[in-house]
C-alpha cells in the first residue's frame, strides 16, 4: 500500500476493484462527526463535574469544615 497524504479507509475489500472516489470524503465526514460528538460529550461531563464541585464548595462551611 503506498503512502499518501490524505487518509483512506485502512481495510481492503476482497474482490473489489477499488474504493469509489466519494469514500474519502465520506470517511472525513464520519471522523469529524465522531470527534465532534466525543468533544461535546467530554465538555458536558467536565461542566457537570465543575457544577458539582462548585455546589459542594458552597455547601461546605467556611474553613473547610475542620
């Protein structure tokens, strides 16, 4: 397999003359959608943790409760 700058589907299909030209664009779109979903999910998780930490700080007495 020759090295090229643009990514391509890494698995060959048996008895296939080759991948259609549109597949590279579709693969990029899939990657963008998946990565965007992961980043948005991690962002939501981080914001929820921050809210929980802020709420816990407000509920604790001054001086750390010692």
